[in-house]
């Protein structure tokens, strides 16, 4: 019999994510997958899964669930308190939840997203080779809601890992970037303006893109840019001059020039609205 996780409270937004839906950009399908792939991989390793296995991604924390049978889980990503049956459980280590015990993850203390992996993985239907929830196209399973159930995959229940604990993701204050493909659409000092400016993450940010408010950087070329391929981490500059950093559910093409590209998009996945950041050119 396959076990299941019952969602008591999904927090602000909890989705199923894996390594992503790659190879479909020519059909307009975003890559999706974990916003912080490193934390997803770490959680899976702690419970004996393959690094890109499907797990839960929770924005802001405040997730509560119950396992129908004894299960081994791990929580990584943004710092948050973890409890099993009302007793503190380790963050960044494998732990056991008994059948019927409630697993509670508190609000994040820093960062944006926590990842919850269960031994055996999360068993949901795959669409175009991935179990990821894509908030832009609607592909994959719907975001989780209270009372919903998710099956646990096969693979047995290993003992909690004794490997080195995984630390919470440190707060990100600087995004390292390289020049983008449309630097020539901007003044010669545009990258200097971008990297000396300060920005605040807007409340209308999501998995599609992180919108920033701060020092404006405007193109000097006034003609319309034909739509061209986009990548995760692209720093696109709309007419307002306020940068948008593309996330995992980003559109596969765009018509605004890309001034820079973030080297580690996982850093973008841990930015909450209100966070203040800067850019550094490497």
C-alpha cells in the first residue's frame, strides 16, 4: 500500500517541484522546476532520493501536513522551525514522522522558500516529463490546498541520514551577474548604473519573475526589439527602467532587452518581497 501526505495547511503557496520541464521551449513551455534547485537537491539527498526527485516547495513556510504511515522527511531552504507531533525536529537533517503525526514548518525567518522531501518522492502524474507545477502555463499539478492528499512514491523507508547537516540558505543581498546579450541597447555606463544602484523586491513578484523597484536603467535604442529566447536569471529591462529577473516559470521569449544575467538563479528563488538587494558584475 502506498502512503500519502495529507495537507493540513498549505501556507501561502505550496507546489510540487522537481528538476524541471526542459527541452520544450520551442513550444513555449517554461522550464519550471524548483526556484532554489540546490535546496531541492539537498532535501532529496537527505532522504535517499535522486537529487531532482519531486518534492514540495513552500513559499513563506507555515506548511502543515500529516503522513499516513511512518515516513522519513527532510526540510531545507529558507530558515524555519520544524516540529513533528509538537516536538522540535532538525532542519537540514532527515527525521522520522510516525503514522498520523503532524509535521509543522513555521514561517520562514530569512529567505523565501522551504523544501520538503519524503523518502520515495512525491508521486504525481508527469506532464512532458516533469511533475513540476508551472504557474505560468498551468501545466503540472495544481497548487496544494488544505485537505488535499499526495501519494508517496515507492522506494522504502531508509533510516534518517547521518550525513553532515544542510544549513539554511543565507539571506541574499547581492546578485552576481554577467553582461547580457543586449548590452548594446543601453548607454555605455548602464552596467555601472545597475551594479551601483539599490533595489527592493516588489510585492508583485512570483515564480515567473522578480520585479525590482529602485535605480532605473533605460535602453537608449528606441526601436522595438523582436521577441527572442529568454533564460532563467535574465535581467530584462522594460520601458520603466525597473529590472525584472526571470524565475523558473518565465516565458520562453520576450521583447524587452536583457542587460545582464544572474549567475546563480537559485539566489533569486530565495528573495521575498521587501528584500533589498544589489548587483555585482563578475
